C-alpha cells in the first residue's frame, strides 16, 4: 500500500476497540488457549517490557519492521520479534521504553516516531514478561543500525504482504508446552513467526483490516 494512502487511514485506527484475546487466540498454540481465557496476572507478578510496531515508507510503499534476535542461551533465542525490551526505572512510561529500546536495537531515534496507539498487553509465560505493544509511524524512509549484540537481522515487511492471508500457516515446532506441536504461524520472508509475536501481529492485522475494509 502506498504510504501516503496509509497515512490517511491512521486517524481511524485510534478509536478502534481492540479485539484482544479474540485476535490473540487465532495465532495461539492450543495449549495456550485456556490459559489466555483464565489468566490471572496478579498471581504472576510479571516483569514489564514494551515493543514498537513501526510502520514507515520504503520506495513509497508502507512497511513494518521486525527483527531477528541473536542466538543466545534463553527462551527467545533466534526468534522473530519487534524492536523493544525491558522497562527500566528511568523510563517515563512504557511508551518511553518502546521508543528507547527501538533506538537501542535498530538505531531509529525517538523523535522520528509518532506513537499512535497502545495495543493489548501480551503475557509471555516462559519468560514471565508482560509486553506492551505500541504502534508507531515514521513519516520518512529509515536507515537501520542494528545492535549486533542483540539483533541478527532486520526484516522489512511490506504491508501488502502482511495483510495477505497466504502468509498464515501451520508449523510443527517444539514449544515450552510440547515437542513437535502443530502451531499457527506466519510465514514471513522464509521465517516462521509464532508465539507471542504472532499473537500481537494478529491483533495488529485485525485492527488494520477492520479500518481498511470499512473505508475501502
């Protein structure tokens, strides 16, 4: 989608009621579905993180940036993710966390990003994080400078591809719940995107589709 056309839809995204679990469950492993419905965060005392779902123009077309995390000894090693990370006491709020971490991980300055909407927080059981996703817009083409300690690669995903139903697949993966489990996922540039990132993407996708369909 042409980026200038996309910008015209952005104000219509702001008042949209978030579908939350209705969207998340579409991309949730079966073992997580019941947990999503009965989640009691007060009993978890989760750590807090925030991520940025950043849209920007590339050759005039709307893109969304994702990162490939480096391999490390942890539960999210080598996974596809949004730029973002852990809340620090020096952060003014969770939005500030998402902006700071985006700058640290992929080199986009906070002043280049207009934050337009806070999406439904996502609890991640294996790491006990509650992640706050924010949608942001950068109105100029971006150059990315990934932090090589954390980011192995950058994925620039065209919005037209993201909204195409053909990227939704089922993949056989080993998860924290089961070995060789069949899980819903997105196939994005030869990467299988599943788990929390896929669930957050699902809500983003549903909100975008609702606005674009309503105004087409």
